[in-house]
C-alpha cells in the first residue's frame, strides 16, 4: 500500500493587539480565523502572541518588550514565519523584518497568497496578480534596500536610475498591463452575461466556508469544487437551474471575509458583477459558527460597498445539522442565559423573526434537510420577479401551492 504523502507545514506564530477599537474577545476571535487562514495556506500555528495597547506601535506594531519576547521565541523554536493580524505599513514591515530576521507577513499578504494558490482560471489569476502588485508597490523599498544604489560600469555613468526606481517602474507597468487585460476580459464577460437572455439571475453570497458551493452542487447537480478550507472557490460558477418548471440562472461567488484587503475588493469587482446584476441574493450563513452574526455584518458591509445591499434577499441559515448550543439550566441562578444557549427555535424568535418567514430558511446542504421548503421559497421569489418582468406569460408558472417540490 502506498504511503500517504507527508505535507510539511511551515512553523508559524501569530501576532495581534488589543486596542481601544478591538476588545480581547474580538482579537481572540480574529486570531482563530487567522489560524484557519494560515492552515489553508500551508502553515502550522505554534503560538499566538498579543499585547494590550492604545494603538499599534507605528514602528513595530507591538512594543519593544513584546518584540524581544517574539524574537527570542523564534530563535528557540526555529520559527520560519510570523503573521500579523492587521495590515502592516511598509515601514513597520521593514523594521520588524530587521529585528526578527525571518519571513514577516500580515493578514492581507496571507489572504493574497491563498488567493494565488486557489486561482484556477486566467481571469482569477490576473485579478490576484493585480492585487499582489498593488500591495507590493509601496513595499518595494523595504524589500530591496540592498539595491538602492547607482549602477556603475560602461553606459551607466551619469544620473542613471536607481535599482529601486527601475523595480517600481516595472511593477507600475505590470499593473497597467493587468488592468488592460482585465478590461478586455470584462468586456467578454459582459457580452456573455448579455447573451444569457432575460432569465432571472440568482446569486449565492456569504462569508467564506459557509457551504455556498455545497449548496450550489445540491441545487444544480453540478460539480463545483468543495473543501473545508477558506476560499476553496474563487472563480464564479454560473449554472442554469430549474425548480418546479421555472428556469433561472444561479451563480456561486467568491466568499467574503472580515478585514478583506482593499486590493482584492478592487481587483475582484468584476467577479462581483454577478452579485451586482443578480435579481435575487441567497445569503448563505453558517449558523453552526459561534460568530455567524458578525459574519452576516461583514457580508452586509461588502454588499454595501458594491451597492448591492438593497436587493431582494433570502437568508439561508445552513449547517443546522452541525449546530450545537450549550444546554441551559434555569434552576442554576449563577449562570446567565446568553445566545450561546439558544436553540435554533429560540434564534428564530430573535431579530431573525423581523426578516419575515418568506425571507428566512434553515437548512443543511450536506444532509439536504428542509430542501423542499428551500425550493418552495426560491421558486416563489423567482416567480414573483419573473411575472413582474413578463406579465404576459405568467400562466406558464403556476402558484407555489400547485407545484410538487419533492426531489425526483
């Protein structure tokens, strides 16, 4: 029997800060997510460091004492990489690298690296490379200080051009080239979208790793890549789906995340056109995640940025099969009941009740729980949009009560 290939994970430590704007509880939650990102990228988190401070140190992000503690730990444990939870300025990255003498990354750099690993199509690779170049440009001086000198030799006398200026020019030229390439692909994709006809468009949106691709596979019987890692899917997949006898287009989009790098939002705006042009959004939420409410807020924020927060939306609370609450004993007066003790039924009676029954669903995409109800609600919403657009052929699609939604 063949031995399984051994994966060498890079030994990594994480660093964050508790500030006036970020509580300890929030930081620990972010570090947990950063650890998942690190694992996705191929790293093994050995230790997490954090410090309480009014604001990050402008020179080294954390204080001198904490930096010395981190440096000593790196030397004693052969750590290869240090990852900071917030985006470092070019000066911070330069100073920290000098002190720690190892690879220094921030959350933005890490996410860009994962995107580079996951990009499959030429379009996605171009978008990721553009984001990487935009991130790299202001940091060139810190990365290539040894090249900041005049070239010598024949033909290089006089004012000349420093190595760093040459590098900057090369990166700027590359950014311009990539933007031009994206414009060409955008036009092609725009034509493709216009050629899809007048069918109603539905887009799956949500935080990364909430089960959008699993749901896409279950609804459309397609084979979209699924993995229990962050950003398993980067490329938008569009499928024609028929529920009852009503056809519509369903697209699976890139997952969102808190502290999403601005470079990525900018370069992936074209991919998000599928969301902008959708008639209906299915906002998928992993209800089994303890921070799902914060995930919802992060998605709303990005939808607002791309001017898509006012679209008709069905909230799809997924992974009900994995939901676990902490049992609450009302006779124990020392313990206060919190949302961690809520059952799904109790959650339904909170702010979720204000969304309206027609706009909320509780399902399991893997176990196909409540899928008949899911099909009914999607059918009803798509039908409403369709008959508003084409009132003359509404007889083709009967009312929801007349349709059998059981899976064949």
